[in-house]
């Protein structure tokens, strides 16, 4: 599934070159904001499953 999404994104970027410029602008706007980057990484890495282990330690 991950590869299909990546392929679809690359296909769109090749089909519509202005999207690449738009993506570059969005990335350049978000990277200087550490909170947004940390939030995105937290969502991307799936922080939620690791919280289950913390409940087990609390017993």
C-alpha cells in the first residue's frame, strides 16, 4: 500500500510539474517549524501503539 501511494504521488508530480513547485513551497514552509515537524513525525511513526506498553508498566 505504501508503494502504491508513493507511486501515485510520483506519477502526479511527473504529470503536473507545477505540483512539484507547490510541494517544495509547502516543505520549505513547514520545516522551520519544529512543532509541526515533530507532530508529523509522531503521526507518521505511529506513536499510539507504543503507548500500550506504558499502560502495562503502570500496573
